[in-house]
C-alpha cells in the first residue's frame, strides 16, 4: 500500500468517525429539544452531558445489553422511551425487560447463586441492601465509580443530589445501589368530605375533637368507625371508613414487610432503620443479625408487632368493603378511585398518576383531586426518633458475575436514566423521585395543586422517616416469603395474631440459624443470641436506653388526635434545604 493510499484511508476513517459522532450529537439535540424538557439544567448543559455519554460509549458501540426492572409506570417509560434514546445517542442497543417484582428477586438470586450472567444490570429494590452487603455478589458502586468504572462514570452524576443513598449504603459505609425511582406508603383521605361542615360538626359532637388528618391510630379508628357506621352514605352511595386487602397471597407479605410494624411502633429509634432492632423485629449487633424472636432480643413477636396485626384484622373486618378480605394488592389498589372510600392508612404514592385521571369519581372538573395524601398516623407504641413508614427505592445494581465490558455499558445506561438531562421529565411521567433538584423544580411547584400533596410531602422534613427495609435483614428473598405465609394464617383466622407472630419469629430465627451454620455470609452473617426470657431482654433494653423489645402497654388506645391538613402543610418549608 502506498503512503498516499494509507493517508487517504486514514483520512476517510477519521471523517467517518467524525460524521458518526456528529450523527450521535444530532440525535442528542433531537431528544433534548423534543423529549427531555423540562430539565433542571440548561440545554447547553444537557448537550455537554450527552457529548460525554457519546465519547464514553465509543468502546461499546454496537454492543447489545440487557437490563431488567419490575413493571411500574416509571420503568415502562425507561423501557419504551429512554432505552430508545440511549441507543440512538450512544449506539449501544438496550433491551430493558419489564417483569413482576417477585420475578426480579428470583432471577437476581439465580444469577448470584449460579454466577451465570442473566442481565447486565438490575433495577432491584434497596430492600436487598443487607443481602447484597453480606453475600458480596453486588459491585460496591463507591469502589466502582472511583476504580474500575471511573472511565464510564458521569462527571455530573452528582450522587449528593440523590435523596435515597442512605437506603443503599451498607454497614461498611459503601454505596451498593443507585436509586432509580422512589415512592412512599402514606395516608390517603377524602379532603372534600373531611371539610364538609355537617360531617365536621357531627364528628366533633361524638368524639370531642376535630375531624382531620389522624396523628395517631386511635383517631384513624374513630374516623373509620364514623364514616362506616355513622355517615354510612354520601350522595346515595354506601361509604367505608377504611380500605385494605387480606387474601393469603404473596402480595400480603408486602403489606407487612413494607413497614406496617414500624407504623405501629415496633423496633427501635434510628433512621433509616431502628438500631439495634429494626422494623422487622430483627436485632443486629455490630453488623451481625442476632435474633428475631423476643426471646433472643428481637421484637417480631413482641407486643407492638402483635398490636399491629390485631388492628389490621380488626379494621379490615369492621370498616373495609366486605370483598376486600378476599382481595390481593393489585385487586384492592383501584378501589379508592371509585369514590366510596373515606381514608386509607396504607396507600402507595405510586398510585398517584392513576388517581388524578380526568373523569374519575375522585377528581374535580378542573383536574384537581378531591383527595389528599399526608403523613401516616402513629401507632400507640411509636416513639419520636423511629421510622414511620415505608419507601420503595428501586435501585440500579451491578453484579460481579457480569463481564466487565457489559457491566460498563450497562452502567452508562443506568446513569443515563437518572442523569439531570432526563431525570426531571421522567419524574413528571412516573412521579417517583430520586433527586432533590427535581423535587424542588419550579415545574413541580406549578403542578403540585393537581397531585394531592405528593410534592408537599416530598419537600417536607417528614420524608426522611419513610425508609425501605434495611441492613438488619441478612437475606431478603428467604425471609420475606415467610411473612405472607405466617401472617396469612392470622388473616384467614387459622391462628391468633400472637400465634402467627410467634411462628414468624421462629421461622426467621430458623433461616438465620442455617445461614450462621453455613458461614456463607462471613463475619457479618447471623450469630444468634441464646434464648432467654422476654423479661431479661426488657431489662437489658431499659438499662441500655433502647426501646425494643417493648413491654405491653396497659392502654393501646389513647385519645384520638388529628391535625388540619392545610395547617399541616403550611408548617413545612417553602424553600429547598442547602445541599451537601
């Protein structure tokens, strides 16, 4: 080959590469102008981010990667829109599968156990943080971003802007997962009914305090009784003061592991999870789980846990629609939108988008909701400093069994889905926030009146009390499945609440005993305390100044207490906190 020919071939190659890069930037500009608005950063900054993605992706152009998540609106948007945008801009082809949450857990278990690569990245609930930390099959992202994955880590990722990293950090202080979407489990109520003068007067006359957002479970119960048995009908429609579900089904487990016991006051003080005892009732000393049953210093079968199950069953039978006792989570979810439910203690904010659709019985003609969401009421065992509810945090997780080149390409896509270029628009579609900058953006200030208190809650200081399952749970997949099976016995009437929680505590201890014997989780695996009396553990807690396991209260129904919703939200800050 002559020198001139070499030069011309080389020049042609450079021109081709340059044209290819320009084509990618053209795609980036098209997506920024068309889809990725609004954004918390300028178009110039968005283009700079996209230029970085294009350059970082050069080594992986043409590669086909596979990622997976559960099926919710946010992930549908990622699968249909963001995967397409990423492919067009970077040249890396992404298949983003959507499957049921239980299937995600099952498949990630399979990859962790077999070492065979099934997916290149996972949006996996942060509930598995204790599992990932102990089995050491997940890549610690804090190490990855400064080491092997540094060349594919977005300079403007801004991890400090994420609101959920406390949920995805192990006891070793390392970040194992990056939040992709979050939603909380809050109190939901009919704001229009609660503001009716006739209903307010009738409630005050009977109970001696104002009809409003319940601060404690006593007030929630009074309001449930009031609407179900005193009001009975509104506009000719039979109404109920409560909504829930009770079928013995895997979804019944979420009903309780998603922090129902913490709402009652189970466990200890501490955020994001109680220490030494968390809301599952599992005690952890150092980084080692030491027991679930009250006889081992845990609290799964203690008075607060039994109270939580007793109230769940009582309210379901007395104040919810009769058919709800035979419903699953997915069957029960749409019922409040039909317009005959006054309040619901256990309501996921992921339902917000479906509850503000025009034409629904719970939406006004101007598009504003007839309902509101607010912080959940506290059970009689709850003490200041404890967590108060559950927050789902689906988070990007990389496994060590994924080949490094595929892991790098998938990490680029993961960051793309949470980048400041795309994050705000995604937040508007799915209403599941992970960035503080998105929550406080002016576009959500403008939209807030049509979202029923969602924005006010996420801007409030109360938000930090809603957290996912934490580090005390050593093997989420093995332990979580025990809940629906054992509590389902109480729901069906086969066991008393105490007997059901005794069985659950024993089953959790049994799983942890097997993990201890196997030694598979190393120095942070379970090491169970010997069994002793509940009284001995009560005295130890009192000496140590901790709460769990708590003694049974003489009065589990103190006087009801409520707060006016509008007064509540006016007390919350109107400006964002300083970052860092």
